[in-house]
């Protein structure tokens, strides 16, 4: 019984990005589709990361002089906020 529930959940979540309805809403033939959100002006991927030196603490975040860690590591050469 547990296995069939797991498989159903897996199936549901695999399909959920393709179907515009939530997992609990039944599909009604002929039902109008929910209104689409307007396209983002930033593009499909969202805001683009600025190029620049990367922080060693997170490969996704560019180094920032306002990093909360920079006052804690003022003498470490690779600390965020240092060139």
C-alpha cells in the first residue's frame, strides 16, 4: 500500500510542472485554463547574475562589500568584500 502511494506521489510531482492545475484539482474536460501570468521583463530565467568575482562561501553569489561575513574575516585574503 505504501509503495503504491509513493509511486502515485512520484507520478503526480513528475507531471505537476506540465499540468497547469495543482495535484488536488481534477482535470475537467472543457474547463477554461487558468489565466497565464504576464511574461517577466527580466526574461524566463529571472534576473541575470552580474559577472564578477565569486564568493568562496557560495558559488552563486557574487562577492559583495556588504557581505555579513566580511567584518568577521577582515584579514583573510579570500573573504567576501575583498578584491
